[in-house]
């Protein structure tokens, strides 16, 4: 982590609860995220991972409690937040070039079509170089591979120097090589810019070397701590209210025994199960 623990948090959630009708996603969550900190948000489908991002974006109101961004109440459309959505390939024929999407990240908040100034063009070129996309800057995004498109989305998200980067499962549909490339790219940018990262994922292994803190959501419960503190058999057994085994092998994590349908195998290890261990 690049930031001092004594600095004021970028995001601060206090006694935060979120419910939909009788369904409670989490209750009295206290979470501080500091500059340069990499936070992984894990949990089965429906546990509230994307809803957490929506509350930070000001798109979803908490049921109770408070959430602040840099000491102020969260509101929609903050320029201090960069956002990488789930991977969605653009339709062929979409005329936007790679540099056009990154330009939108700089001044897309303005009304009308952006007409980039010399300063904006320089920033776009800088970002394209930083994310390794300069060689296809003028290529229509729809003609790029999934990995190339995701590089552009990373570039778009950091173009305005955000203090917080929200990543909503940005590795979905990417092969292992591109998962590693995009993860390393996000980590490099947060170290360079001191950006706080909140990274929602179904597979922690590609980002495990970079993670400072884990927020694990399951069954209306949550746990916050380092990966070693949270990704433990006794902790996840409590979370799921059933025996769960956590196995570490060659720097990777496998979770075995979660209830069927909870998707725990999806968001953790499923590529390299330890020899002799079945899911």
C-alpha cells in the first residue's frame, strides 16, 4: 500500500446497512479505504458487491448509516471517481476510436461532443502510452480484442486522475494472460497515482499479490481484513454457516465446501486445483 494509515480515508462507511425489503445484504458495515489501498470485494452472486459500488457512486442509498467520499457526503457524478465496468465488447461498426473513449474520460462530463484542446490531447496520448495502447490509438474500438478494449477502459477510467477507482469484475471474459495484464496495469496506476482501488471479482487469484484488504460478503454477513485474516477456513465456515475449507497452493487460493449455488468456486480458485482435491 502506498498511503500512510494516518491519512484521512478516501471512502469512509460508518454503520452502513443495505436492505431490499426483507433481504439484508449487510448490516452496520464499518469500512475505511485509504489512498493507494487495494481492496478486493468478494462474495457469491447476490451478496451485494455491485450494490456496494453503487452506494459509493451515489446511485444507491444506504438503508441506514453513512458513507463519505473524501470527507463529504457521497453524490452522483463525482469526478474524483474512475469506474471500470464489467467487460462488454462493443458492436462492430461502432465508430469510436480508442483515443475517443479515453478523451471521454478526460472531458466527457461536458455538454455536447468534446473538442479536445492541446492539453487534453497531450493527456490522452500520455494515458494511451501508460496503458500500452498507443499503437492502436486510432483504431475503432469495436475492432480490438477483449484484452485491448479493457486496456482502453482502464485508460478511460484513470484519464481524469481519479482518487478512487471502482472496478466491477473487469476480468470477466478475459483469458488468463489478459487477466494478469489488466490486473498489473490497474496496480501500476494505483501505485503511480496513489489511487485507492475497490475491485469486485469472482476470482481473487489474479489480483491476490496486490490486495491490501478484503471485504467478504456472504449471507448477509461480512468480514474485513487482510487476505490472510479473511480467507481462512474458520472465517468462511462462519460466513456460510457450513464447513468450508480454504486451501493455498503455489500462491493461489481454493475454497471448497460452500453451499451449492453460492458461486464460491467461481470467485476463488478454479483454474489450478491442488492435486487430489476435488471441488
